[in-house]
């Protein structure tokens, strides 16, 4: 009887191949967050395995958000015309609502503030009198 868990066939080759793999998410970024979460000097193969898992996670979310976008944009042509859209325009527009719906399936809730002021008179980033005139 083996002492530890049984290693699936091909797992050792897969882990060894991570040495030569260049992930989309840079090693430096993954190592930063691993170090920040308590890992000290993570091995390159571990870093790349986690980068690959993160890449898959982001890809799945993007695919789900794309699906929500397509569903939302399947409103009838007359409604699109009434809203001022060119019905020949086939471009997709990803909204925060699409992303929020997709990411909610993974247990992450995005809540937008009730309102957002991008020009605050006299506030940080704004100048006095930059708001609407009265």
C-alpha cells in the first residue's frame, strides 16, 4: 500500500513541462501575490502552475461575460432602433452588469455605488467651479 496519494499518469511530465512554459500572467506578478499571501520564494513550477490556474479563471469569467453580453444584446431590432442604435452594428459592448453577472457565478459580488460623481467641485482631481453651472 502506498504511503501517499496516487499520482495521476502524466502529472510528472506536466509539472516538468512548466519549467519551459511562459504563462500569460507574468511570474513576477504571481510571485508578488504569493509572497504577499505568505509563500517565501515559491518554486518556478509552482508559480507557473498558479499562473496557469489564474489564467484559466480569468478566461472562464471572460467567456461567461461574453455570453451575458450576447444575451443582453439579443433584444429585438425595433427596440434597438428606438434606443438610437444602428441595427447593422454587430459590435459587442461589455458592461459592468455583464461582468458582475458572470463573476457572481464564482462567488464574487460586485456592487456599484448608488451614484458616482466624476467631477467634484473643489475635491481631489477636480478644480473649483468644474461642476455644472447653476
